């Protein structure tokens, strides 16, 4: 998982504030994925982005959550008006190619995660 | 609805012995299974995978077994080493589904004692 950079590693927000989590993919990767791990749960897919495009956001909560991957700069997962239930580890992953063609389990590389705590 | 279940939250074994981590699934549409390893404060790292057309895949000390009729897979680590101590996630992909939309289990914490 070396190379996918996430920051901040830990973020504390009060209820109602905004949280912004950033992800820089591995060099040469143009596909970014966000996953969330709630306490005592497995990782769950949230959104898949390419540069300037949202490819699949079927795992994103309908409200307060948004993601972008601009032409320049990192991908950002934004959570508005955070609530305690948003407290989780948020993992970003990247791949060098789209996942429409399966080429093996090790094509998605995860970052170290951002831990959000809402107080 | 937990489609991928890892019923043992933790497992402790002695160094040099075999570690067996189990995973059960309920969705018969899953056709590819993966194991990820995760150290504290790090992201998951791919370990080994198996297609539903196989019943065994081996990579060094790691072997994954798949029993489709029982909807069960297991990861064997032999011999276990202290550096194997981590959380192990079982994950599955639906046939025809996107490779990034994996369904993960809750994980099993493996502790290998020296």
C-alpha cells in the first residue's frame, strides 16, 4: 500500500462541522476509490472516480457526502454537517487502470486511511 | 445483511504452528474471493485470492481453500510467524460485478506468539 497518500491521518470534528479528507493516488494511477470502515464492520465501497469524473457513486450516502478528483491535485472526500455516525476510518485506494477488466486482486492499492472522530 | 462473515474476531497461535482463518459467505453470485492483511494504522494489503472455479490456491506460506458447496473459504498460514500478526479480511466479488465493489468481512485479528 505504499504510495497512496492520505491526509489527515486523524481528524476530530464537532457535530455539524465539515470534514475534508484528501487522497493522492500512487504515481501513474488515474483511478481512485473511497471506502469506509465503520467500527466493528468490514470496509464498504463508497465511490469510484477518475480525473474530473465520478464513475460510480452507488456506495455514497445520499446526503452530506461528496467526492471529487480534480484535474490537478488530490481527490477529496467531503462530509458536510458531520454526525457521530460518520466516525469511521476512510480508506482511499488507487489503480493504474479501470476495473472493468479484472486483472487480479492486487490491482487496487490502499492508503493508510484517515480516521474521523466526531464529538 | 452480512454476506461475508468472519465469525472469529480473533485467533491466537504459536509461532511455527498453522493458522487457519475462516470465512463464510451467503451470496451464491460471488465468483472471486480475496484475502487482505491489515496492520494497525495501515491500509489493507492484498494477500492472496481464489477464483470460484478452483478449490485451492497456494502462494508460499499462504494457501486459500474454497468449498463452494459449503460457501466456505479458509486461509492457512504455515508456518505462522510473529510478523503475520495482523487483521485479516476476507472479501468477495460478485460475478459480473465491478472489481472495486468488494464485499468485506469484519476481519479476524491474528496474533502469533513467539
